[in-house]
């Protein structure tokens, strides 16, 4: 029986009977005397339960009333495991995006911590022992992120001012947000762009302003979004999918063979123990960056133009060290 179940059982027993001896409670709860003492003290101190020990009866009972807030068990309870899980999730989400949930779930967090009390895996211990160490994170302005989230969920359009880092230009456009995506430590907004009349993805950290509009958002079906955005490798969209064939050295294969680069990837080992990875892509921008990270540990087998681009980039990099 979990602690939450015991607290409910104590309340139920005391409401159904005039008084209960310690032995009767211990038998009903199947717990130790120390546990029973802690549970009753928790009900008294945290929930203002009017539980008293009647010396004349030699038993516990409920008084008619107690000073302070009225006693009542919360309408929604979680067991210890669920509380731990909820607090852990809250901590992880706040690590991913500070300020994302804090203002909205502060009352729930306080209640969860109260339910958990000072027992095993207390909230402070969760925060100390479960860490996220993000790398290469570009933090969006919380105000812009909140507006994007509100527009996405309420199905309203946005007016954005977006910084195109590639061209180093600013553009203003109206979009219908479809979904927010967390990808490689950063947030992106998949939208229907009314300027381009096409699906576009915007890095939330590249927004210079975000204004919620009263106009209803244009809906784009999930199948269409996936056909454009999920068919190829990475965050860059496109319907025209090609396949890249990469060959990793046996040493690098120890890590890469355990990774998922794309849901539709294909892979096998050749006769020399090298790992062959085949992945679909529509735009090679991100794929190039990821291939170059592996330097001599990977070779592009196909297509020829991707192989040539990688070779050119490597030569340009090597030239800087001559």
C-alpha cells in the first residue's frame, strides 16, 4: 500500500467508525507503528485533519472541527511514484526551456511537493540527481516562445519579424503556426507562410518579434506536413527526396550504428566491418554539417554531388591550416 493509499484509508476508517485503536489501524494498513505515526502527523500538520488520541477510549478519533482551514483530502491525489514522475518531468522540461512551465504549474508543483513531503526522492534530491546538460542551445526570448505556443494551440495567425541568418536580413510575414518542434536542443515553428504560400520552418530564437493576430490560422493536415517536413533528413523541408549513402569506419561504427538519423534509414555492415548508412534527404545543408563532424571516420559513397561538396569543404578547411 502506498503512502497516498494509506492516507485515504486512515481518513475512510476514522469517518466510518467512532474510534480506532492503534492495533486496529496497524492491522488495516499493514504498516509499522512508526509509519502510522508519520502518516497521522502528516494528516494533522499538512492537511489540518482533526485527528486526536482519546485517552479514555484508548483510540484515535476525529473531532468535530479543528481551528484553521477546513479539513478535506484533495480531490486529485497521486501515489508516490506518480508524484516523483511528475516532478521529474517538470524539472526536465524546465531544464530544456527555463520559464516554459514555471508560471503555469507553480501551484501544482507546490501541491506535489507537499504530497511527497520529506520522504525518499524528495524534490530537491530529484533536481540534484537528474541533470540535463544541453549543448549548443540557442535560447529564444520567452515572450516570443509564449506567443508562438499560444498561437499554435489557440489556432490563430502570427505576425513575425524573422532574422534570416544565412542572408543576414530581416523579413516581416504573416504565418499560420502548425506545431512547435524541439529539435537538437532548439525550438522551431512549423508554419504555413502566407507570404510564400508554402510550409516554412522558423527558428524561434531567430524571431525579433511575434504578434498574436485575431485571424484564424490556416490548417495544414498532418499528412501534408509530414510529407514536406518529415520525409527528408533534418529540419530543412522539401518534397524531392534523395538518398545519401555513408560509410563509417569500424571504429566510428561502434557509436553511429546505435544512432537513429532518420526514421526510414537503412543500414548494414560490409565485408570489412564498415557501417553503411543510407538516409533520405531533400536539402543537404544540415546533412553536410553533420557529415563533416566525422572527418576521416566517414566517406560519402553517393550521390556524387554530395560527395563532391563534402570533399570541397574538407579541402577548404585543410587549407586554413597550411
